[in-house]
């Protein structure tokens, strides 16, 4: 049994709740758009920050249903495990392994969606960006809990987990800045 320290449990809970709220909000917005094609989503601020334009693309429903539904389900699992962790419940290694695998798949999906958002759709979704922040945190916490006592490659991964998260954020921020630099510089 692996019992997460309080700090890890709270990080899981905060990141899980942030991801769930963003996913839930996107799901509600998407259903409103289904009902009324002229609906303007709450996150459609301008041509760069525009969830509505992203929601209308094929990339927004990779498996034939709105992508945020994956987040609603996945983050619900995270929040449930996090609440139990906060109160001190330990889980078998396979539960942590499943959560870790989910975060790895989540990061792979994020990378694909970030690429699509920046270079195919040419817009950013503020709620999606909340998920872009939350999933790497979940990866770092689950990596520590699952692999923190390991040796070899996975032990090194656990040791450098926060550095990887910071590098991920820095690369994404740089790509976002470079892609939309005219927009960002016009704000100054």
C-alpha cells in the first residue's frame, strides 16, 4: 500500500479539481453550442482566445464525442482518489500505476492537442490551458508516489519530475508566445 504524503494528496486534489472544473465547463459550453450553433462560448474572448472556434473542429471530438468528456471522467477519478488520499487512505501500487499511466496518456494527448491548437486551429482555449497546467502536476505527483523509491531510469524520472514539468511549461509558453507574438505584443 502506498499512502501519499499530505502535500502530494493536496496537489492531486487541487490539480484534479482544476482539471475537472475546466472539463465540466467545456462540456456544458459544448452542449450549449450543440443546441444553438450561434451560441458564443464564455471563453471566446477574441480571435486568439476562442474556445468556440476550437469546439467546432474535428480535433475537439477525436473519438466521436466531445474531448472534455474524457476530462470529466478522468479528473473525477483523480478527485476521488485525491480526497481519499487527503484523509490518509493508502492504495495498492496498481492503483497508482493506473493513475500514472493515465497521466502519461494525458500528457501525450495534451501534446497532440497543443500542436493542433497552435498550428492547425490557430486559437487558444483558456479552459483547455487550465488542463495543460493540471495534467503535468498530476504526472509529477503520481511519478513520485509510484517511482520515487525506485532505482534506475524510473528513479531518475521521479527525481527530476518537477524539472520536467517546468521545462514542459516553458516550452509550451514559448510556443504560444511565438505563434501569437503579434497578438501578445499588441497588448503592451
